[in-house]
């Protein structure tokens, strides 16, 4: 099940190495926050003492958020992404955190995670294993009716991490023979699909137990580029920009780096992402850079939290006032 839904377990690994893991529950342990790109106007909108919340995205009209919530608790009673995606659920709330409800409730031995809005804001695409084989597929829930349908993709691949721009859908696909992930592009009207990333990697990373290759693709606002994170193995995750029409790629990370979950600004001129520095955890957090890798910089945020998985508000440009939504876990060591 988890091969194509492999969590980015880098936070847990870094915390364990540095002895900073925090096991006790507290009222605001996990949170969803908003802030500006320059680190101002930081505001918590939701919190949970025991369940991690991440992959938060704002609706096209700016009024709602969807996110993944984890429910499978570990030995300490805490439910986190590092424990796997079983019993996850797709959540919905207003941008201020009110009217919180579960759109796709948790089910035993089933995944419902990594939701992303359709461009019209009328539905949410998400990863599901609601099938007899428990293989990853892309489902679509209509917000008006609550109806859930599987998104047709030619060849019925093991798919995850959906992101739609126009009538194009980018997904991460697990190759069961090579045990590796690549990015595919789907034409939604026809279901026709083709592989657009070709990295030559194969196998499972012994350090993170995740497949090598590409995850979490995001189409640029004009649909002409895809940014994704690539697992090269041994705690080495890079951000790559792919031209889906030519196959050309550009690696934006240092030779040995831990960069992940990149997202575009509304004008396509900035990327935000999550960086982990295992040698100095206090250097970890949210970063931004140009799509060519230039002007890389950390987003200044208050201490006391480990910040992850940022995303721009839809349509926000790339100036300092552009708004972000992101996840955080409280940790007094940071």
C-alpha cells in the first residue's frame, strides 16, 4: 500500500538523530498556520494535540482549506505521517478554521490523503486506496453532492499526489517492477497518460523505506513546467523542474540535500519548499527560491515549531506580502 504514498520521514529521522523528539501530547502540538512570504502576520488557524495535519491547500476563492489528518496512533498515542497513511482522512474548514468537518472519514486499512482543489473549486482530488487491491488511485469528491468517483487514467497505474491545472493532471506513479516513482501527465478529457520524468533510478531507499524517484508533482500556473521532489536515496531529496513536452530537467538542489514538497506561486516566479538540515535542525524550515534555483532563502518564522509543507494561496504573486499556508509541530528545542 504505502509504496507510492511513502511519507517524507525526514523530520522524524532528524529529530531522532538529534534527540529532539517530543512524545508528550500538548493542546497545540500540531497546527496549521498562515503567514506572508516574508514571515510576517503569522497566525494559527487550527490545532490538534495528537493528530498531525498537513498537505493544507487553500481553495481557489480563498475561503476554504482542505488538508490531510492522521488517525493511526503510535505507541505514544500520537498519529503522525511517519506512521503511515492508513486511516487518513480528507478534511475541510473555512480559512479561519471554523466549520471543520471530515469530507472523507477515516477507514481501517484505507488511505484518503493529499487532497488538492480542482481549478473551479467545486471538487477535491485525493489519493485513495479504496479498492480490493489497496492500490493507490486518484479519486474526486464533489463538494456539492459528496459523491466520490475514481479519476480514469489510461493503464490504471498505481497513482498518487494529484495536481490539476486546466485539463492537465500531474500524478506520481509507482512502477511495480522497478520499485520506483516517476511523474506522469494525464489529459483529463480522454484519460490519456504519459510518463514525463525519466531519472533511471530503481529500488527502495533503505534509509526512508520510500521508493526512489519522483513525488508530489506541481504544474506551474501556465501548465508548461512541473516541479517535483526526487528521492535519490540515503537522505538525499532534490527539487527538480521538468519540461513535460521536451523531458528536459533542471535540478535545483545541492549535491547532498534534503529539499521537498515544492509549490509554485500564483505568478510562477517563486517556489516555496521544506528544507531539512540533519546536521543542524535549527537551520531547517520553510524556504523560497526562484524557479531556476536562484535567490534561495529561508522564510523567517518564530521559533518553537518545526515548520513543513508550505503552499501559496491561489493567485498570490511572489512579493513579500504573498500569503502561505503551512503545517507545524510544536517543539521547544527549536
